[in-house]
């Protein structure tokens, strides 16, 4: 029997999925900054999300995965590897095709974040949900503080959901959050150095 906490946690986990969170944050940043290429930036990020969804559905259809959420360790590894490759290719595409340096740096750091989480997987099952939630908070940092407050509350809710669902321990969501915040900070440092 599902408890109310489990139902809420499952909903928060779905809403806090990186494929949902990152396009929303990119759209917020682009539209808030009045970027001329906001449509292209959001399209690139959404294309990455759709590619991941298509890959996941394909893996299920081929019988290699049980479910699109890639719950098993081997499923997560192949999903994360695919995602890292797509993000890094997206970073190259964005660098070449858009004037927004932030998009290419953000995609690059997203790919790096996934590679770091993958390399730590033999020691700790770091939460990518928590990582990307914290990454989103860091990306929103230069905007009005209410964006950061709302994103921080949402990130905490996502972390809570992952622990309640038994997908991660508190340590795993904390490490994920720290890694995500560090990668998000690197985006702003790189942009500041770029000028």
C-alpha cells in the first residue's frame, strides 16, 4: 500500500527529474536575460531531453531495460554514458551554432557532472536528481533572490523524495548536491573569465 508520503515523493521525483528541471532553468535564464537566441537555447536543451527519452524507450523496447527510469545499476550506467555523450555533443553544437557562451558552458558542465558521478559510482550511488537540482540553484544564483529561494526549496524537496523512495541515502543526495552546486558555480566562473 502506498502512503501519502510515497505518493508525494514519487511526484516530486518526477517533477524534479533533470530532464524537466534543466530545460525550465535554461528557459528562465534565457528569457530573463533577454537573450536573442533564447529559442535556440531552449530547443537545444529540449532536444537533449527528447534524445534521452527516445534512447530510454528504445532500450525498453529492445528488452535491455525493465523501465524507462533506468532503475537497475547497469541500466543507469548506459543511460548516464549516453546522456554524457549527448550533453558534450550538445555543448559543441551550441558553441558552434549559438552566440550564447553560457549554453555551451552549461551543457559542458552538465556532461562533466554526469562523468564525475559515473566515476564515483563504484564507491557511492550519487544522486543525479540531487546533483541537477543543486546545479539548477547555482545557475539561477545571479537572478533575483526569489528564484534562488524557490529553486532551493524545490531542490530540498527533490532530495527528500529520493531518500523517501529509497533510491538514495542522505549521504548520496548530499554529495550529489555538492557536486551539482560546484559544477553550477564553475559555469559562472567560466562566464566571468570569458568576459
